[in-house]
C-alpha cells in the first residue's frame, strides 16, 4: 500500500528543506546547480520551528512528495562513467594517506628489531595490543563521521558537519580515559596472559612501550577525526600532505631516539617517536583546517564566530553512538580475527609463521586500496543522499560496484602473477617462499571479496546502515571463518592453506550478504531518515542558540 502524501504544511517543509540542500552537492565533473534555480519562500521557512517535530516523527514517501513539485531544482545530472572516475580520483590520495600512516608502525618494528629478538617480540606484541585495545576502537568510532558529516554536507547543513566533528572528538576523549588506564595500569597482567613463555623481559618491555605510546593517543584521535571530517567535505588531499612530512619525520625520529649515541634512549625511543609524530600530525592537520581550507564547516554562532563550547555538543549522542558501535565491531572483528590466525600459524613452526607474516603483510598493504575506495564511496553516496538525489545515488552505487570488481580482479591478477617474486622480497629462505607462494594464490582470490566487501560496506555507511556490516563481520569471522580455518588447518592438516581458505569463505559470505542488502535498499526510506536527522539537528541548534536554522541561512550564501 502506497504511503500517503504529507499534509500541505509538512509537504511544503520537505520541499523547502530539500531544495536548499540539493543545490549544494559538491560534485567533481558534474555541473553545479545554480543557486538561482532554488526556490525560496520566507513565509514557509519561518514556520520550520513548529513543523519539524511533526515531520521528524512521520514516515513518508519522499519521492512521492518531490515528484509532485516540478519547480524543485533537479537532481545533479551524472553518468556511471563519471562516477567511476570521480570515485577513483578521490581514492588516490586516500591510498597514499593510508600507506604512509601504515608506515608509522612499520618504522618502529624495523628500528627496534635490530636491538634484539626480545625487543622485536616486545614491539610486535605491544603493537598488536595497541591495535586491538585502542586504535581499532578509535578508527571504528570515527567511521560514524563518514555517514553523519557527509550526509550533513550533502544537505548543506554546514554547522552540523562541524557539530558532529566536535561530538565525536568528545566521545573519543572519554574512550581515551579507559584506554589510558588500561595501557598504563593493566598492560602487564594482560600481556603476561598472552605470552606462553611468560618471559618477564618481553612483558616489561611491551608494557613500557604501551605506557609511553598512551601519551600520543589524544593527538591520534584529533588527527583521525579531522581526517574523516575533511574527507566528508571533499578535501581528500590534506591528510596526504601532512603525512608526506610526518612519515619521513617518524623515520628520522626513530633513528635519533633509538640509535643516536648522544640523545638516543634505545627501545623506548620508538614509542616516543610515534607520540611526537602523532602530535605533529594533529597540529599540522588542525593548522591546515584553520589557515588553508576546511574551517568553513566548523560550528558558528549567529554572529559567525566559531563556537568554543555549546550545549549542542552534548546533544543527540544516541544517533552518533548507534553508528559508532557497529563501526567498532566491523574494524575490531577483522583485526582480531587476523591476529588469531597469526597466533594459530605460530603453532606450526617458525617457517609457517614467517610465511603467514609474508601473506598477511602483503594483504594488509593491498587492503589500503579497497579501504580507500570504500571511504570515497561512502562520502559520495552520503552526499547524494543528503541532497535527496535518488537517481544519482543509485548511479554512483552501480559505478562503485563495477569499479570495485574491476580493481579486485586487477589486484588478484597481480598477486597471482608475481607471487614468488613478492615472497622473495621478504626472505631468501627457499622453504618459506615455497610455503608462502601457494597461500598467496588464496590471498589473491581474497582480494576480489575484499573489494566487494569494502565497497558494499562503504555504501551501507553512506546510508547510515553500518549496523548491517558490523553484525555480518562479527558472524562471518567468528562463527564461520575461525571455526572453518582452525578445523581445516589442524584436523585436516592443511595448516596455513586451511587458515586462509576459512577466511576467504567467510569474506565471500559477508560480501554477498552486504551486496544483497545494497541491491534491495529502500532509497526512499534512507533519504527520508537523512532529512529527519537534519531537521532534528536544526531543532537542537535553534533550541540552544536561538538563532535561524541553517536551512534558511544557507539560501543566501
């Protein structure tokens, strides 16, 4: 049964709300809609305050409403080939950004590894612990900005974009308190449980590493949030510029603080280098936003001054947390599953562990490509949803799926074709190369599923439905991947090959399931929810600051 149209006043509110947003979508290669095409009715806009509570609590057929108003500014005119090019172009600086950021931990491992086997084991153990108990949680929470900020930017709710940035930063600082306590006071007992040999030297070194590293987490939080914020407003290159400076700086700091005879402090110089680098990254990106580009979306009062503190920062957190929790589950599930696989591989001997390290490291490096693509996809999808552009968002969804499949096949071919050469880059041991090469073939097939999974996950994030991806990853990795992997590896004696076959089966199920959810999306409901979110935020801002809504202000920009 078709959903009835809204009453006249409510319908008018939706039309006025959408038209002020639709003209604002930031497109590359697409003609912007002239602001002169946007209708403005001051009398209707002035009634927003009384109408919004009614609208935000109703479910309505947004396309039925919009299709009855021919005077409404049309959707952006786009094509699939244009969308594929835009997504690819957006992804390039993100790939470089993620690779440079990944190099920060790699530099510490290389630097400390030459101090001795105990130091190498300690830095590997502490890095794994930091990833699972800290960094993965932070990065998972930040994914809520990919939805909230990007949709708000598509709606032209510029103040709301910055509002979400501040809220997410406050939330992560609260999370940081628990991370700090865990790393500072709980790391030794936890690490003692993880190490079978219970080597006190390794435990002490790893614990001290985490204690020093904890002082750089606030800088990492601000950098990550600002990075996602800039990506959501279409500034993809700024974090790349910062990391072009900070990645080499981290290498230099590792050399000076670990190996320099004058001021070097040995093992603890490595985490100190990361701490300094994190804070330099933080201040550099904040400086870019303030002095170069990006501060136009920071929250402002009615006079145009940037708000230092406002009660709106502490409102509407349930919506943010609702999106952040599945983001954490999605990131943490995959990271922890790979750590468990590596732990199981260590049971088969040194050669198998070395081969697993080769395959997993190569896969992680290549993963930066689909992950970068997923960020550009979620941003693009959210922009179109914010502009209530149903046809355009369906076009970019198709483009994303085709592009992910194309790039996945490309990565698959590269891994398969150069598997022996890639393995030889890590080691000269012929036994390890012999073990790693056939597993790289499985990892090559894994790449196709990885691209489809990341792509569909990005689309779901853009729709504000990351809960689906979070639960699917949880089920896929822990109810499917690990049981199958361990069974094949141990009971069928397939060892490393069995571990990766289990992972590929799980990711195949996850990617197909996410694809099914994407293909059956109710785009009308997704757009309606986005508009309701924007209207609710306008209510919050008006209630707190008693100023005109962004929907009325932005018409005159």
